[in-house]
C-alpha cells in the first residue's frame, strides 16, 4: 500500500524531471540557433533533428504533467479514506490512461517551448542571412542592433543572463528572479505586477514567461563586443 509521503516524494522527483526537460529544451533551441547562424537556412537535416528532439521532449513533458495531474486528482479523493489507498495505484493508472487518451501529436506543437523554438528560428533567419551577405559589417550591425535593446533586468538591475519575455506585455526579466518573485507574491496571497514603469500588467503568471533565445544571444554578443574594446 502506498503512503501519501511516498507519493509526494515521487511527485517532487517528477517535477524536478520536468525542470530538467525544460532546461534541455532551452539548450536544444540554442544549438538550433547556432545551426541557423552557420547554415543560413531552416531546412537543413540537422535543424530538422533539433525540431524532432523538441517534440519528443514536449511529449515526455506532457506525459509527466498528465501523470502528476492523475496522482493529484486521485490522492485528493482518498486523502480522507485510508482504505481507498489500497487501490490508489490502479486508480492513478486509470486516470492517467484517460488523460492520455485525449492527447494528440498535433498539440505538441502548442507546447510553449516548442512555439518559442519555432519563433526563435524564424526570427533568427533574417539575421543569419544578413550575416552571410554582409560579414564585413557584422560587428557594426550587431552593435547597432543591440543599442536598441535594454539588457538590464528591472528586478535585479543587472544585465540579464536568461531573459524571459512576458507574452502579455512583451517586457523582459531575468527568468529566475521573476519566477522567484511570482512565487513569493503568490505565497502571500498577492499578485505580481510587471515591474517596468508605466506597464499596466498587474498579474504576471509563470506561464506568461518564455525564455527568449534570440535576446539571450544578443546579450551574449553584447558581452563579446564589450570584451573586444
């Protein structure tokens, strides 16, 4: 018979796996952007492999999410009925199967990180093509492009390392700082307001934030340019 403490421990491990999957997907996006930069096309076999890896990661992430949901649903029903714990494993499997039955491969393309992956590739193509045709002016072009962006996080007041874009108001924050602040606010029953002066977005949620690989590369290029001076 499973115990709730053991169940909670397993859920914690699964959620850690989800975090690792998300990190892996971000790394795949960065590798894909390197490929676009070097090959100047979105049709290369290597890039197709990167997309396949993203979809496989999204599929695994979805399976974990459905399993966690199934466990939470079933344990909430048996929490006050110790005898029902005997059948918990069976009921979780049944609920997981029900959730997976409605899943489709098409919806994997709607996974936030898959969407961000595809958007990043499309956004980087013009920059990659320009770099290929105007290589001699690359440093100057990068410096000009970067001057139009503010790389400072409004929360930490430091240059961002992992910039997350708010899909609602389009503002950027350091990912870890923003998620930590949202968690802290929610813990105290409050909403997290976008810290950018003048922004009227009063309820920023974790799901609103997407790591922006293009902005991350701009920041990295900015650092490299400053190192040359």
